[in-house]
C-alpha cells in the first residue's frame, strides 16, 4: 500500500485539519520476489505526484496502463477455457480427445505456474518454465510450444493480456531445444493394404469399407464425414468431398475425388465401387451407439486399427525398418501408388487437396524399390 499525506496548512492553521491521506494498493504480491517491482512502481508514482501532474490513484493507473508487465486483469483460467472453446467449435473443430492429448496437460502446467507465488511476467518466462516438466522429451516439448503459444495469443486477442505475453518464433526455436529426429513415414504396398482390409472384412465389414474408402481416394481420415456421391457436369456419378482444411490461414477448396485402385497379387484392380454403393445406400459402415453411422475421423480410425492383429503385425514390421505406421498411411500410400503409376505430380497434389509445395515436403513419391526399378528401366540397355 502507498500512503500519501496531502500537502496543506498545518493542523494549527486549521484549514485542512482532518483531510484524509490518499492510499492505493499496489498490484504486486507481498513477497520477497515482488520487492523490486514494488520499488520501481513506487518510484514512477512518486515522480508523477511530486510534479503535481496527478493524484496517487491517477498516477498508479497511468503507470499500470503504460506497462506491459504491470497490467492486471488477465484471467488465465478463462483464457484456457476460451481457447478450448475456440479450438473445438471454430478453427479446425478439434475433438475433445484431441484437446486432451495435444493441449490439456500443457494448459494445466501453465496454470499451475501462473498461480504459484512467483509467477512469470511474460510469454518467454511462461514457456521456459512450462517446458521444464518435459525436459529431454523432444516431441512433447514441441507440442508444449504450440499449445502455450496458442494460449498466449488467445489471451492477448480475447482476454486483454498485454503484449509482453507474445511468444515469437525465435523464442520457440531457442527454448524448445533440439527437435526429435524426423521419422520416415511408412507406406503400405498393395499386398499389405489388401491383407489388412481382408483381415478386417472377416470380423467387421463396415470398418473394412472405411479402410477401402481411405485407400481408394487417399483421404484424410476426417474427410470420411464429408463425402457425397453425385453426378458431375457430364452426368457421371463421382465422389465429392466437401471438407475444407485450414491451411496457412486459408481454407482449401472442396474437390472431386479420384480413385487410385490397388492391385492384388494377380495384378487385378480392386475398384470396389465405393461411390456407387454409397449412392445406392448399400455401403455398410460402422454404427454408432445411437444406431446411426459412426463419427469417423483420425482419432476413431486410430483407435480401431490399434487393436487389429493385422495392423499390429504390419506396424511391428515397419517399425523394425525404422518407419512410422499411422492411420495417415492410407493417404501416404495413395500418393506413392499414384506416382508409381506415372500420374503427374501436380495432378496428384490436386487430387489430394493440397498445394504442390505441401505435396513435395510432406508425402512419399517413391520407395527404394521403385526408385531402383525406375533407374534400371531408364539406364539399363
């Protein structure tokens, strides 16, 4: 508390006898760590009051509003709740399971730090201290950086947090530490893909159709919820995908899907006629608890696959090769299959609903075997 005795006549003179002193409470915690901040704040207030420019209360307001570190009023719990709502109801409309996996533990740690007796006063300090819990875990540290930066950006945009909470890309790069070694994404050869689908078919035909659809069109798993069979401008029945992915602040366009059928061991195309069966209402799909079609996305596809014996077998095989097998493998394998059959790279990128730059940086174009075969064909007499 700062107390200021008003100047005026002495009590003997009588004019200002009984005039109250002016008191304000400083927005600094009563603890050893707050001493420097309190002295600095008192100094600024004193200079404004002594010069006759303002009252003590007015000087405090001026100093606090002009300081990035002294501003008060950020409710970090509300900011976390607001971020969760924004991510789940806007942006990419993430699932609660995604929030729980990619955000919740980092939010809880950040709130614990912000509510401790000596909290950080800026974004750099918050990120640095939050990362301490995941020391030596490169992947978790990278996810933590994304989560905390999202939190501070949201707090500044929606909850009046001052600019000192900004977390810049150079800060992230410095604090995150050495990134985890980039893993090679696994792709499934056609026989492996068909082995998986046929195994699932024997136990669960609905889920086998889900895997066929992912494989045939190279879908993002979330796009399973956005498929519509309909005639194109020439009256040909085709599959339309309504999904629009947020990419670089913009939305990708809906698109016609182009099938890239795998071939069995006899060289026979596996067309499956997914579009026609869906249009006729004959495509069996997994049911939800309410009896309707199950919500299908990456989370549920991964949850289903991880308990399938064929998937476990294939995952062990690819892990032994140093490759990362995940539900997106259907999309990665589609890309590789298209390139193996000579589809031009721009056409593959367009069919998959992303830019040529994204395709070049994120998707498999060839395997070691097909690369060797291509060179043999080109240079062997």
